C-alpha cells in the first residue's frame, strides 16, 4: 500500500502482507471462502478468520497452484497459534476472546 492510500482505498496485496486477519461475527462464510480466495489469489501466504460466534480461529495457509489455500486448520480454546512469518509469536486462542466473551456476557445480563 502506498503512503497516500488507506485500507478503504485498496485491498491488501501479497507484496509485504505476511498475514491477513478477518474478525468474523456475521460474515463467516464470506470470510472463509470469498475473502480467502481473494487473499490467496493476491499471494498472501496466510489468512486467519477469527470467528467470534463459536470462539475459534480458522487458519488458512500455503497458496496452492490452483490459487486456493492448500492447508486449513481450526484452532479452538486452549490451542496456541503462530503465524508462519513469525513462529515465535504465539497466541492462545482463548485469550483472543477474553474481552469479547466478557463484553457479550455482560451485554446479555444488562
């Protein structure tokens, strides 16, 4: 992305994008299929879809010759995940939802 562009002006490209992350509340199908295909076609080697409805992280990696991600995994609860570009950066999936889960629970109580 050049200096004058914003994320609203331009979709991420494979050049310089190590990981694309979508936070999905109501658009899971689109994020896992349509957006994943766009990111794979752009050459982005890894795409995470954080599903706030189920609390899990869908991980898609390794763009195949057909332009789709060839490796997919769903990480849940106590699983730890690391991006392939920074394997020393580890995130606990449950930790990604601590604030969201508390906020949703409190909203339902209110």
